[in-house]
C-alpha cells in the first residue's frame, strides 16, 4: 500500500508512509483500510488531495476525522502513566529519558488479543537490540495497569507496559482509534521514536490494527 521513506532535514530522519499518484509520491497516514488521510508535500507549491479522495473518506465517515499522528520533528508530548510491577504501581514519565537515552513508544489496541500479544512477545525477544541502540521501549494501551501486568505474566512480556486508561496520551499523540470492533475507542497500533532531545524522529500508525509497525525503520531511526 505504501512504503516507509526517510529524508534528511537538519540531520534528522523523517520517516513516513508514501503513496503514488499522478506520477508523484505523497505522504499517507491511514486510520483504517478504507479511511486515509493525506498530507501535502512540503514546499511553496503544495498539492491538496483529490476531491474524489476526500469525498470518499467523508462518505465512509461523515463525522469529523480524527487528528493525524504527531509529525516527525515536533516536540514529543510528555506524559506520566502508571505501570504495575511486582513492587506495586510505578510512574512512567517520558521526560525521565530526555538527555539520557532515546525512547521507542509502541501504542497497541488491547491486551489479550492475538496481534498485540505477538507484537509484544516479538519485541521482548529483541530488547537487546534496542539496548545496543541506547533506547528504552515503552508500550502503551488503554488497558488498566492490572490487566497489563496479568497479561505480561501470562505471555512472558518483558517490555515496560504503561496504562493510558483515560486515553489522554493516546489523544496527545494523535493515535486514538475510534470504536475498535464496535467495542469502544482504543489506541491505534503505532510506533514513535523520541530522541534524547525529546523530538520525534519517527512516527508511524499502521493502516489497520492487524498490521505491525515497520520495526526495521524504527531501528534505522534509532541508529541515525
């Protein structure tokens, strides 16, 4: 559907999804398999999405379209979320890493679901790779911290899990997924790389909750 791309700008990687149209490529961010949000290419001569593309999206979802994920190069919204450990509830604060290490934020819809379990187990197996790149990994969902802890124990998930029960952090990063499977609003599946300076180096929301982020591109952004 699209492909990750990176461009230089002030020495920082800019990575996103691209689609082709009329012989050119444009950035694409998708909420679902049928609802797509287009951003015009940077520069003085900006193009808008075609009228048919906008009409199709609005016809499928006539309500106000949700905000797009925060952009590469923007300041990452700070947060303090709860994580349940063997020692009790613990605060997870993004800015604690500023000036010390990079941070990978992995938003996922719900614990105890197949794709989310597979994603977190796979990333647990690769934690050493993130440590070599000087990165901390925080996985965020709208589950309670107690649900996250039980799920992590059952599936041997070793990532730091943070509860965004009130959905404020999910909204701040622009990755709220409305009415997942008719159940309610959750986090979309998304990945962000936050530099030591607190600036977003990589941002990706997957086309559907069933799709996984491009972890090769995540690691490339960490290495840049």
